[in-house]
C-alpha cells in the first residue's frame, strides 16, 4: 500500500543542526528503503511576498541548505518563502501536490519539512525538535512545535533509535488510516479489522486499541479477537 510519512523538524533556535540532521536522515532512508521517494522542504519566513521554488538553478545553488538536501539524495526539493498569513494556504497546496506525486507508489515515501512555521502549518505525522540544553528559553516560533514534538533531541542522537521510534509511529498511522478508510458510520466488521492486522503484520490487539481510540466499533466478532 502507498503511504507518505510527513516528518517535521523544528528547533529552539537557528543553527541547532536541523539541516545536518535532514541530510543524514535522507542518506539513512535511502540506504534503508532503496525505492523510497524523498521530498525535502526548506522554509524561510519573509515579510514581503510568498513563493514556492523548485527551479534547479536556485535549489542547486552551492552552499544553500536546499543544495545540501539535494546532494544528500532527496528526489524533490522545495524552497518555501512565506509570509505568516500565507503559510496555511501554501501548506495545503504543498500537501496536495506531494500526495499526487506519491499516491500510486506501493511503498512508504518520506516528506521532510524544515522550519518551525511550516511544521506548525503542515501538521506532519511525526515532529522532531532540536532543543539546546544550554538555552533556558525557546524562541516563540518553536514553543508550539516543542509542545507537539514526538521526539526531542537535546544532545547526541542515534539515527537507528530515531528510525525505530518513527517506525512505531508509522505503524500506528497506517492502522489509523486503514481503519478510517474501511469503517462505515463508526463501525467495522471483525473480518475487515483482522485483514488490517494481517496486511500490516501486527497483532489484532493493536488494531483493537486504535479502533477504541478512534471510537470505531468492531462488530460481528467471530473469534473474540477484539
């Protein structure tokens, strides 16, 4: 099945290592999932105008963060220049465009978003936040991202451990996605719920837990699985 995992990367201040992390993460993903399609998005706030930039002559400018992402192995790189008032419209447009690229792929694809403002607007599946342990305060743009962060990094990190955490979250998102797709008026049959568990190679209990969280009732239970 196709699934696009959106991963947001925010930080307590500029220069916290977001771009370096994204570079290493892209390389790690490409090694682990050789067929994965990786999209990287860099967001810069502006007070003048908003634009979505994909032109290679700009993206591949030596020394730019977008060039580093492309060289790390990203298949598609966006540079977003956005005013605060335009962020939500840009986020919506980006998401729709990226999902069109990946909707027919029978694999997991990764969308990596750098920048607190766009992370807040796009509401990614997983949020990673870089917090400087020596800093007592977090800049205002990062406060909301930190509150929603799934993974907080305040020192050395292991890409393997981060990927394991992301895998767990991805599994939950896939279960949620399929339950919502296959349920009808808040209900799903036992056989359909079991098919979800078997398709994702997870225990029946995991599907049952997520159904409870989503208030989806499993009916016609045949084997007492849920």
